C-alpha cells in the first residue's frame, strides 16, 4: 500500500491520507460518485475528478507492477537476473525505462546479431569495441570459417552485434528520445495517384505539410493519421540525423584507429536500422496518446454538457421527425414518455398537403392535451418548424428544435426493439426525439456515447480509453441528477452507482411484477440487490411521493437517523424541516458530529433539505433562428445571426444557424484575448449570437465570430 500511495502522490500531489483512504474505499468496491458524495470525511473532501485521478494512477501502478513481475520471471528463467538488475527493475517507475532494461533479454525473432553470434563472431565484436586493435582486418581473418567466407563478412557480422549493443544502451536510447521529444518534425506528402479523388480533398491541407511533433494540435495529428490510413498521404518523423549520430559517437568512440572506423559504421547502422525506426514510432505513439487524451477530454466535456442539457420535464409532447418525400413522422407522448399515438403527415413536396397537416397537428394537440412540440433538426426541419408555427393551437404550446444526433442508432438498437417491438424505426426515432425534450439524460444514455456526434475524430482515438472515459462521464451525470426508480429505464438505472446492466434489468422486471416502490427500503426486496449495492446506490435513487420525504432527496438512508434527531431536538417532524430555510440555518451542526459523520456531510444534508431532489439542470428554453436564412446562399458577411452551439473542439466551436451547414467559430474568434480553453468561453447547446466573417459557398464553409 505504501508504494502505491507514494506513486499516486507523485503524480497527483494529493495528501497521502486522502489517497490511502480513497484506495481502501475503491478496494471495497465503492464507486466514484458514492465516494465523492457520501465519504467526504474519509477522503478529505476530494471531488470526482481527484478521485478519478487516483483510480487512473492506481491502475497504472498495477499494470507497472504486473509487468515487473513478468519481466523478473523471464530474466530469472534465463539465469541472467543479477541482484543489481533486480533492484533496478523493482525501483523502476515507468514502463518505458522498464522495457529498456528488459530489451537485452527479450526473446525476439532471429536477428542479424543473433546470426553473427551463432557464427562465432561475438569475440571479434568485443575486440573491436575495446578499440585496441589497429589492424582489424588481420584479426577478422581468424574468424573466416563455416558461413563466414571473408574478413569483410566477419567484420559485417561483428558490426551487427555492436549495433545491437548500441541499440540496447539505455543512455543512448534516452538521448535520442530527448532529441525526438524536443526537435522531431512530422512531414507529409500526397500520394499522387490519389490526389485528385473527391474524398482526398478534405485532407488537401496535408498534401505537403511539415510541423513540430511536440506542438502539433490533437485534431491535426489525428487528421494526418486518418489521411495516411486511408492511403491519401504518407508521413515521416525526422530529426537532425548528423546531430544524433554525433551524440552517439561522443559516448562510444575514444580512439582514431581501424576499430573506431568499424564502430562508426555500426553506429550508423544501429541508428538507421534499429534506433530511429523504433524510437520515432515510440515518439509518434506518445504524440498519438496525447492527441487521443486531448480529443477524449473534449468529447467528455461535450458529452457532459449534452447529458446535462435542459429538460422540459414531465409534459405531454408531440414529436416530429421531419422529411420531404417520405413525410413527417409524428408521435404523441404522455408526460412519462409513453407512446400514445403515431401517424405520418405530408406537408412538404411532392405531396404538399400543408393544410391537411396543420389540421391534423391541431386536432392531435387538442386530443392528447399536448404541452410542447419537439421537431428533429434534420432534413426539412426549418420548413416543418415554420409550418407548425402557422397552426393556431387552442393552448399556448411551445415549439422546440431538438438534435437528432444518434436517434437513428437508437431506433435500430436492441433497446428500441425491446421497447417498441410492434413499431418500425421511423416511429422509434420520433419517440426518441420527443423524449430528448422531456429528459435528454434519460434518453441519451440508451445510445452508444460515441455515436452522439459531439467530439472530434472520436473513431480514430483509442476506443477502450474512450469508452472508459465516456462511461465515467455518463455515470457521473446520472448520479448527479438522481434517478426516479419507478419510471427509469434499465439503461438509465444501469449507470446508478453500484447497480450495472444485469441488476438494472432485474429491478425493472421486479417493478413490472410488483408495482412501484413505495420506499427506499422496498428496494432491498429486489433479488440479488444486497446491502453493498443498496449502500452504493440508495442515495441516488428517488421515490416520488414517498411516505418519508427523505426518500425523494439525496440524503443517504444511513443519515436518516441524523435528520430525525435534528427534527426531534427542534420538536418538529422531518417534513417540517423540508424547505424551511430559516429553521435549517439555525441548526448547530457541531452537535451532530460523530466519528464517521463530519461537517462536510452535515452541510450536504442541510443543503439538500433546503431544496430536496432539486434538478441541477436548467429548464429548456425556446429558441428561434433567423427566418430569412434558409440556405448557405442567404448567409452574408457581416450578418449577426442567432445560433446554437452543436459541437465544441480544441480548435473552436461549430454553430447551427438554422441551415444544413454549421458555421465555425475558430478559437481565435471566441475572444479578443488569447483563448487557452475553448470550454471556458462557450459550451454545447449554448444559445449565442454570431457575426459572419466569411462564406465559402463552393467549399460550404462559414467562418463566424462570437458576438458579445
């Protein structure tokens, strides 16, 4: 434990006690949301990000220790493990150094050096490396036998052995690593045979490009790697070869004789054949990992903003998936998102039955007491929105345009088929659009996060790392908002702390068979839901209209006794405390501090009692685009236009201005001062006013500036 704590502390700078206690909680199968929300005393009030860092470095340490064990075992089996080498391996703090130590002992495929050893040339290599032989050719003649036909063959074989020795030297490898880290350039050239292909044009900027590998932005490196993988360009990583060779020679050559000349040949061979290919690939991999990390961070921030998007709440919704030729698919949903009715209307060409469509919308709104209309933002969205706004509804019905991103993925998924086995994908897609307005979080958790389309190059990054990070984001959002256990889908429940997919399905099945849960204690009746799961998840599950008002709050059941004691001391009921800010502020919290419950938990309890179960998300707001802007041809330089941010990247933000093409606010146009973090200036789904800087109709590009 001490080694682990020290390792994590080195990277995080967090207090050792906090790290130790957090690791103990993680080893007890506690989740990050549970630890952050309900174990503040033990962690020293660490937040989810800090706990996430502890998890990251804990896993990193465990991988390192496992690799050490495998390497020690392998070297020991070769009878080559010395006490000094063992100590070096055990003290190693990173995988790169560890692999360098293991390099001479790797059982690799047959190399040129291994062939030379089998031909008995290692003694010759040692003589040359001693740099004492002045006439190496006469020495080499002694090794002419068997497969070695001449002195030159013998010298060549000896140089292969020396090259391998040079390649295995940690100091030389680190020196070249340092040069690659500081001075490496990545350059690209177009594959001429493919340069005229239409798909190649999106990579046109990289047909002839050169840039420092250490400074290249994440999106640019990922774009270059994609272009290379698709065969449109070739790239190489390079440094100053002469300088690199000179650095190696300084470390090895200490004479001016024949031996030195042979070693010089071996150095050049080692550098070009072994060191540079291996270490430039390593440098590229490090750059790719950094690019992945940056892209994943952007995606995670966007996803969090999307999942915590503004809900309209439990209102009856008419949802429309707009279209021209195939018509507009519409559905009516009750306040809980249940499908009540579906139909297709044809207001647009070629049928152009606008009057019939408007009559239908009016009658359905009246029949199903519709409170809001959700229109998907795909093809025919603007035309459908204009049509809906021409309808004279009896009641005040708000109209919202909703992102369709990922709706087609959901509609064809097993989850959708299980929910609506008797309906086709078009109906399921419309239902998803409507539910996204009611509660974006509850609906979007059903879709593979990377299919939602709010990142940059998400299909090019490490998919395992991406999924892991996005799962953490979804879990964090779900638990931050809380879940109504009596209405939540199994998809939503699966992200609640401690539950998971299988138990979520069991909860839904139990609910279907036995009816709604009346209290949090009833949750314990679910098969295979033990005390540990209840401890982890109960605080995040809500029971609406429960007998105990705390069941619809973030107060954990383990703390009910504290609230009851507070109420008793004030000669009041628990219900009397709910929302009673004046009384709550007068409670002397120090009186209720125990060994396990400190001030942070007590302050959280009071905060929750003031507004129990308060949704942390803002309410959805109606937004209207400029009605005169229908295509890119209507967009003019200098215009000020309303828009909604639909994607945020490291290089800027894309804005939907109500047409097919989104405009880009480049990072340099977000502020008049330097912008280091795009997310500090703009967020996903933010409603903004933008100024049009440039319109490139042939390339369908619109450059925008954020208007203050």
